[in-house]
């Protein structure tokens, strides 16, 4: 276990004591696709109860964790874990597929994910994220460095959603981002080059200034649009 994850678990144990049920690592780090400069650590923290007292007990831990460059852990009770899988189908499908138990009881292996609203959630998240991408990009088109950073941050999010679009189409999805892009390009008929260029920068194969961000943005938006259309058609 990475040193920073060990520190997190120790701090959570100290903050919550016997109310800490389990700590679970999920996402790219659990899947072996973590890149230090662009990825963060996604952590699920399960407690026996969550009140203002527990929130206060974890305040210093969460502030410290955010300073390490990762989002605050997801805080759920054990009951919420078992009853929230329908409205968080994307998240729990990801956690089920790639997770590492860092502390406590395994509450994931036997978890049954309710896929009742899975397709709708994938389409919703694709549309919401592309709207957000457009909003942010509209204020950065004259600043190439900012736009590049936005695209580099965004490609990871869309890789996750492309993977879920593949699952909805009955394809046993790969776990690595580059493999997801290739399978999605084949399935949904888009050019994988803009996505692969962004991954090349993330993996330090090329320098950021070797990509022209406005051109990549246009191509990237076309890729996303084709995936959205394919997911939308599943409803018909």
C-alpha cells in the first residue's frame, strides 16, 4: 500500500474509532491505471453512522487528504452502501469491478448493484459532463495552456463513461484507458486520435505543446457526441 494511503487509514481509524466499518480504494489506482500527475485516489469510507459529530471528527483528516491532491473520501453508512446502488449504478459498478480493501470489513464483494436506471445515468452523466466541458472551454479558447489542462483532466472522466457505454452495449470492457478508447472507437465509429493524443501527454509520451488544443477540443466533442447518440438509441 502506498505510504499516503497508509497514513489516510491511520488517520481515519484515529478519527472514527470503532465506527469505522471499512475503507475501500477504487477507481484508476485500484485498476492499475494511476498516473501521479493527472490521477487522484478515490476512496470509499464506510461508517456505522454519520452525524455532525462524525463530520466534525473527520474534518482535519479530509482537509489533510485534499492537500495531498485527492478528493475527500465518499462517506456512506453501511446501510447506504446496500440501498444506493440503483441511483449510483455507475459508481458502484466501478467499485465492484476494481477495488482494494484498505481496512475493515469487505462490504463490496457481496454487493448486488441494481441496474434499473443504469442506462439513464450513463446518458445523464455524458450529457452533463459535455455541457460542463463546453462551459469551461468557452472561457479558455484564447489560453492554450488552460484549454490543454482542461482537456487532459476531462479525458479520464470520459474514459470512465465510454467504458460504461461499452458495458451497456454488451461489451466486456477493458480496464485501461487506452484500451477503452480503442474499443469505444470501434464500437461507436469515432476517430480515437484526439483521445490518444491526450493520453500520450498524460503518460509523458509527448509534450503538452505538441497538441493543438482547439483542434483536439473539436474532435473530442465529436467523439463524445457519437457515444451519447449510441447510448440514447438503446432506449428506443
